[in-house]
């Protein structure tokens, strides 16, 4: 099955009114205007300040949560913080426990295991939670709990009070009956803070506690690095306070006071100045790998320890989990590609594949890779020894996985999530029916034209414009991420000056020429790709490359096409 050729869409370059963006490089002004940043917001966008953080008590139920936590502090109650097994959940537990420990609370953390127990509050995980340590008087859920109405009702009946600190959508039945649901999605209408990840909500709760009662020796700014790590790893929009948190958090990460994070950065060979990509592709995956390999407690221990020696040992263990995850991912991806080639119709608008022996903690990554490679909504399903499949889905723009799941609900044991990422439980003998139903839904509801991959390009520039001075201005737009993507440029009529040099993992190193300017570039994973006839148009990003003390601007190609004349 071949990859689809993307449709390139060049953004309109806005006219800059006189006086707009005074003192700011012109390329930045144009790109900020493209991204909806007006003149009054430009300086704050480029240089966000911690003093601009909003009042945390604007969040729903914040006052009730703060009051109940201080009651636990003052009466010496037992508290348990229950979180998810991904980066957002584990950092949320770490920060919540840190602030409670600072107030002298007897607190323990708990993370469910993905394979045997599954996500969120569930009977199997709660049974272990209640018997593993001292029974809590107060359970604080972070990055989960909003949809757990029955489980929270059972805890309440059993004498355990609950505070939910979350960012997920409300279920149709409404919010759970508990002390407080500190969740921006519970605000009336489109209120503030809708963009926060769970660690961001925990950060606001910690801020509220400190506003209500100061705590000697605890500086919330020291935890900005963990909140930035969660914000980037959870791919929430980098707008408003998220941008502020990540901008300052990345800087704090370079001199972090967390031994586990420092050890993880050493293992991942990450050095400052840090970028979003360092977190998203090198640090975050090592924490997530623990949950995928059913060892989330290793990740929590790594972020909680104050001992540098223990931190290094735990970071090494997380690195081992990540290598195991990578091995399983590579195997599953190869098997899925073989299955796709042998058994699937290339004209099918979806990909649904399942097999025994696949790890349910890894199939989501494989689904994401397959979706990006073939630009088709994809479910990859791991089937257990009883024939029950757990699948993860990733989608393309215009195709809602939740709508597709609801249209095929009778074929599934369970299904939920978001438009672009979702999970299903489906019996082995229903997978083919689900594939057909999923394909029918897409064919009936999304036109073929709307399923064509699109590459949105910010600006058409020439090699002569690429310089370190240009890079310096460009870097002021960072941090990049959701809602503030890394700018994508294009250059036209480019020739190779020599044959591509293939490196390991099918990466290509290219030497190119445009008119009288030469430029080296990397084209990752393109060794097996059929390249068009020259000259080319290239779509690319840029970054800073430091090698043996020499700094240069590096071009990273995202796509190539045969040269097309401007219309």
C-alpha cells in the first residue's frame, strides 16, 4: 500500500499595518498574525510572565477542594492520590503528593496498571489500592475520575470521600457526587482554563492552597518543569497559561531540582537549551514506557525520589522499559504492515488490524504510525488469550472516531475517547465486521476529497534567507506544540548536488542547491521512499544544530514534490 501525495496549501502572508509589531522582526510579526496573535498580545506572546497567572479560584469547585484538603491537614487524615499511568497522570501525582507532603499530610500515591487493571477508577485497581496501604479517609484522583460516577458512589458509601482533579470531558450523566470536581470542563459555557492538562489543573490547585495558607520551604515555581513536561506530552494547546507554563518550565528543566528528571535527561542525552521536541520525543516517552510495560510505579518513583543514586538507577530502568517498548513497537509495526499488504484492499478508506501476541500498551503508537504513513483512520487491536481485543485508534482530520464508534456500537464491547484518538474493546470474531462498519461510516460521511492529506505551509522562502540571524528570530516563537505548531516552510526549484547519502534507519542526508545557494538537509525515514524527478519543491522545518562547538541552521525536510510553477 503506497503513501498518498499531500496537497500543499500555502498560507496567505498577511499585510502588516503600519506600527504593528514595532521592534519585532518582520517574519515574527507575520507569523503571529497568521496564528491570530494581535498587536496588543505580541509582546506577551513572545515573553509571557508568571505574574500574569490567573486566580486559581476561578476554577470550578476549587474553594471546596481547598477547604477539604486543609481539613485533612488539620485533623491528620490519611490521603491517597490516585492517578493515570501516562506522563500527565504521573506528574500530577508527583506534584499533588509534593504539596501535601509540604503541609505534613500522610499521603501515598497509586497508579493503576494498564494491562491487568486499565485506565481510571475501576474495581480491580481500587481493590488493590485499598489493600496495598493504609485505607484513606480522602482519595484525590488526578487525570481521571470525572466519568467514574459509579465507582465514586461506591467509595462514598464505603466512607471514603473523593476530590476529582481532572481535565477530561463530562459524561452524559453529569459529574460525580463527591466533595469537589476541579475540572475546567465543568465550567458553565466555554470558561477559562479549558486548555489545561491534568498537571496544569493540579498546579492551579497547589497555587490555590498556597494562596489560602503559605507553606514554608515550598516553592511552586520549582515544579514548573514537571507541569511543562506533562503539558507537552499530553499535546494540549499551547495557548494562554499553557504557553506561559511551558516557556518557563523548559527553562527550569535545564537546572531542575528533581533528581529523577535530571537523570532522565542524562539517559536521553538531552542538553539545553531545551525544546518541546526534546520533551515530546526523548523524555516523555521514557516515562510513558513504564505504563505501557505495566510498571508505572517505576516512573512515579523516579520523579518522587530525592536520592541522586536511586534516581539514576530508576532512570536506567525507564530507559530499559523504553527500549523494550521500542522493540515491541517495531515488531508489531512490521507484522501490521505485512498483514496490510497481504490481506487488505488498498482502496479501503480505513485500517483495522488485530492479532494475538500484540501488547495492548503499544498498539496506540503503531496506530499513530500507520495513520500518518497512509493517512487513513486506523485501529490496531491486541487480542488476548480469551479472544477479547483491546484496540487503540488514531484519526485524520474530518473523521471522528467517536462518531464512528457510536455508529458501530452494537459490534463493540466498549468504546470511548475523542474524535482523533479513541479506544475500543471488541471480540476477535467481530473485528472484520467492525472494519466493514467503520469503512461504511467513513465512505458515507466523509468525501474522498476531504480525506486527502494536506500540508499547511507557513511561508515560501529561498535558501538565501536561511541564516543564523533568521533562526534567532524564529526561535522566539517557541515553545512549539498543539495550537502553536512548528512553522513549515517551502523552497522551490531545488536540485541535488550529489546522490542522497543513506544513514541508519533509512534516514537521508542531502546536499541541495537553489540558484547560487547551497544547503544541507536531513530527510528522516525517506530511504525507502520513491523520490520525484528533479527539480524539487521541498517542505521543511528548521532547527539549531550544535556540533563540535559550531552552531548551524539545520533544514529538516518533511515532504518533497516535483517542482510546480507558481500560479
